[in-house]
């Protein structure tokens, strides 16, 4: 008996804004400077909400978004910010290591 596998698409699993934010946060943690990985994660989230909807909210074409968020290239920071905003998310900054009190 052979094992049958099915393709997995994370976009089918993320249901709530909190799950989407947690997914992006996890990707940011493991990216280690890999902008294409973050672009792919944003593409996954855009597909969750509907690429057409995100395209309309960003003012970009669906085709441009698919290309920019494919994970095969690094989108401009302007595009990243537009997509994050359209997804209803916010970026935050924190230190990599705890800052010791002087």
C-alpha cells in the first residue's frame, strides 16, 4: 500500500487575523534576512484574504502582487508596507536580545 499525500497550502489554514499575525511573526523570526521568505509569507496571507481584494486596497495589479509576493524576488519596501496595511497588520520592532539596564 502506497502512502498518498496531498499538497498543503497554509492559506487554507489561517482563518483569523490573529492567526495571520502569528504566522507572519513566525516567518519574521526565522527569515534571518531572507526578504523573499517574507514576501512569500505575505503572499500566503494575501491569498487568505483574496489577492483581488488586497490588490484593490494597495492600488497594485493582481499580477504585480502575485509576482512580488511569489517568494522568487524581493518586493520593494513600499509594496511590503502597502500589503501589510491592506492585510490589517502592523509591523513592530524589538531588539534581538534583551537590552540590559545600565
